[in-house]
C-alpha cells in the first residue's frame, strides 16, 4: 500500500535515525561525528523522498536552497540532524531528526525522531499531551544562550528554566510533558522548527512568534527570528510576559 505523507515523513525520519544511531557507536566524537551524521542522515532522508515523492522539492539545512520551492505546491522542510553538538557528546539524548511537509501554504505532515530515545513523534496520530504537573512551570531554553524573554516568562509564571539541547528537542519536550513552554529569541532557520512545530500543533499546543504573530514556513528568507511553544492554558500569560519585557 502506498505511504501517505505522514508515513513518508516517518519512514524518512526513521531511516535517518537508524544511520545516526549506528554512526554514534563507531568511535567518532564531537565535530567529526556531527559532520558524518549530518551527511549520512541527509542521504538517508533524500533516499526515501526520492523513492516516495520524487516530484516534490526538498528544502534542507544540508543542501543548497532550491528556490523552486517558492513556486512549488509541496516542499519537504528537513533538518537531518538537529542538535549536532549534543549528538557529538556521549550520553546526550536531546537531539532530533526533522522531516516536515509544507503543502498549499501550511505545514501538512511531519515526523520528529528522537533517535537516542527510540521515539518518533508524528502529526497523525498526534502525541497525547500529558496533564500539567504540580510543580513550577518549566521553560525550555538554550543550553548556551537562554534569552532574557525566558527570564521574564519565568518571573511572571513563578517558573524555572530548563536548559536543553536542540531546538527540535525543546519543542517536542513540551508535547512530551518534559517542559511546559519553550521560549526562543535568538533566531533559527525554518528547518529548525518546522517539523517540531507541526507535531506540537497537532498535539494541541500553541506555537507562534513571540509577538503572537503566525510562524511562516517556506518563506523566501530561511531565517526565523523567534518562537514560543507552550501549553494552551499558558499562552496568554507567556505572551503577556514577553510583551511586558519588550
């Protein structure tokens, strides 16, 4: 039976996850491992997309930007290895594989693999959002450059910052119940968040720019300045805290 778009995304993400896990046991570490992983995961994903969706455009971190995507109806937005630094550090699990389909102006299907955990999160079936915890609100932030906006949100919500690795992992950490919000203001590329945001939205989470405006994908400029992903019941308070900080 032919695969639907979510099935294609899942197959591609699992193929990349398999090669990344295999490479991680081969003795390389740090940047050499990351470079090898980027290349091998890219080829694994492209192999699936060439077989299953040969007429679609691919927009990937690891390839030259094909500007035909701007007039295409179907574009796969791919990050073969999100969190190269974490991938190169033994024992870390906070890295991911992103495969998303943008079709007819919106994110339409996606898979996010967490290879070190053996998990793949999909837009269909979407993750079941866990009930909120009893402790303080947990705000996922960058390990190396947490934004001042996150500090403002933590202060307003009596929350605590939760440093994590890749952008994709931080996004799906909210869907998994590991965090309650993710606040990012340092800029990223569209492939850093397309698949995780699609999965987060499918799970019922709020995902938007820090000013509350929509996240736009397959835009001419691949840069995306900021985003917030959070539980829906926190959205108003999170965005209000960011506005007050600005």
